[in-house]
C-alpha cells in the first residue's frame, strides 16, 4: 500500500529530527520510498524479541538499543509492547 501524504510528511519530519539531533557518528541512510510490495516475515520471526528475550541476538543488539532509546528519548519511550 502506498504512503499517503500525511504518512510521508510524518516520516520525512521524523528523519529530519533524527538527523538534526546528531546522535550517531555516521549518517542515517534510511530512505522513504513509494509503493512497494510488502511480505510479512515468517511466523517464527514475528515479535522475535518478546518471544526470545534471552536469545543472543536480542541481548546483543536489541536490549542495548532499547536502553539507549529510554535514555535518549525518555518522554517518547513507552514500555508497553503490542504484539503483531
């Protein structure tokens, strides 16, 4: 499903805010693209972190990033998790 105008504006503004914050040593390279096909990941990949909190990938990559989000954006961070 293609992005509508509001979604594109919100995403563009969010990327601009992240880039302006200068939080990372390397540039953000995320692009906002138009219509493309989306294929959901396999069921065993859905909600991977919630289902596998002790998996090495989760503990090495995800947990530190979540902790950084909490620290850098405390007003925007919400601990609630919605599956799916």
